[in-house]
C-alpha cells in the first residue's frame, strides 16, 4: 500500500531532531513527530524531554573511545549547523577536569589521559600549584591536579541546538508534527503511528523518545533501560559573583572515587532573565517504570535533599557562591545495559530505536542522530560506526 512517509521519527529531542536533519539530506519523505516543551511544566500531564535547559557540557576528553569519537564527530559539525541555521548554541568556554593525580590507564582520569594522546587532543595537564593559579575561583583539594581542554570544549544550549536541528530539517523537506505519539504498530507491510488521534503510515519508524521510549506502546518489546532521577541545582548570580565566575570553564570535579563527581556549568543567562551557575551529579538511585511516575518527577522541583547536598559541595569548591539564592529542577538520565547508546532494530524490521544517553550524550547528539539516519537508510551500522557496541538490548 502507499504510505504517507518513508520514515517517521518519534521524538523531536536532541537525537530525534538530529536524525531528522541528517535524513533530510539523504532521502525524501521524512516526518518527525514530537511534542514541544510544555508551557506550564508543573501542570503538564503528557510526556517530557530532558533538553529543557540552557547549558550542557561539551568536550572530547573521555575515557572511552566510542564516546570520545561521538563527541569529536559532533563537535566537527557545530559550526556548520550554527551557520546554516542562523542559531547559535555552542560556547567554547573550555572544560576542566579536576581530581586526584591521574595514573595512566587507571581510573577515569588515567584512561582519559591515555585516550587523549591516542586521539591527539589538546589537553593541558596542570599540577596542584598550576591548577590553583590558573583557576583561583575554585577551592579544591590541595593535592588535586587538573586536565584542561581549552579548545573544542565548553557548553551547548540544548534548547537552541534542537531548534537549529529542527529548522534545518524542515528547510530540507522534513514534515514536523507537534504531537505526542500514543502508539506505533507494525502492520506487516508498513508501520502505523498514532498521534493526537490521527494515524500516519511509514515504511520505517525510528523511536527516539529518550527516557519515554518504553511508554505509550512505542516499541514491540521494552528496551532495557533505566530511567533515573537527576536533580540539578542553580545558584542565582549577581554582579559580584559574575566578577568571580564569569570566565570559568565547564568543570567536572572528581572525588577519591570516580563515582563521586559533580559537573558545573559556567554562568549562563536563562529565559527568566537571570544568570545561573548550574551543577549536578550522579547521586540519586530513584528510577521510573511508568509514565505517571516520570511525569510526576518532571512536575516537581527535584529532590530537595539532593539540592542541599549539591549546594554544600558547590560552596566547598567555590566559596564565593556563599549567599546566592539556590533553586533546583528535575531531569532524568537514561542508562542502558551496555553503557552505550542503543541504535538498532527491534524484532520488527520496520521499527528501530535510538536512545540511551547514559547522562553524557547531549554533546554527542548530532552524531547519534546521524547514526539513526544511517540505520534508517542503510539498515545497519558498520564497525566504523560502532554498530556492535550500539546493539539494543530488549527485555
């Protein structure tokens, strides 16, 4: 039978919008269906996305070649996306890692240091004295060393990046439908996608719905992911604080263990007109298995106890924040069984999934979107695109 589209992408977040842009240059007949950001988050009872924010860290320094490659490939295309869309989303503020002195090959920092040499990254190693002198806004463990990626690192505005990707996709012929998909069904010869009471048909469907991929019957079988709660804390900055922290890089501070780390974004102006310094960590163990539980979390202000814990860490590392108003917000991180994103087909040869940011994918979302586009056109991912590592696991 004749279908409405060759490919429908479910989800217009960071990966879905990127997939739509890349597909627009490969084939005709592409549609992306996804709901826009809720106007009133606390009264919204539909789905959410995790890119409703103004800053996410971007860098290539990483302890894993797969993630490092995805980041590097995405960074290679930032300037082109900005130029063609007319939308700026990338700030090259640099990225600083600080923690116990790395032993090559051991722990996150040691592995990342070795990989930075393999990938020919421009990463400067700072001993404890140089770290204090270069970044006096921090008060860190006096034994810590620093690893500073000054170029091709900083932060991206995820909202602006999605707008840029979507604008270019639409200009390339992609149909955009602002609606929530409530079912995806393989009809044997095609796929039927229902959204806002209307059914659309396609030869293939790419489900790129992030932490909401297992809800609303989008997949033939659930994908093996854990949708984990994350709280972020915001320090509202005034002129005094801006003088102290205005030129700081994106920063990740490790503790004695790799899992004891926090990430810190430089001051960024938010839609309310105020400037905030944001930080978060990997602290909460709560996860969600239903749409209602995830929605309830997104309608909250996050976990206030975690907000206070993050604030205490921030004040220890940056005493100049003392006295700043502190607020918080919710987010979720989608973790996979493999610790890599999923990009592959389900049991249906017409329905594929692209999900699993593992808390680090915003910076790499353009490359992940490209891989989703390759999957839709080629049907598989080769070794150069880490197809084996990205194979989805289903429950």
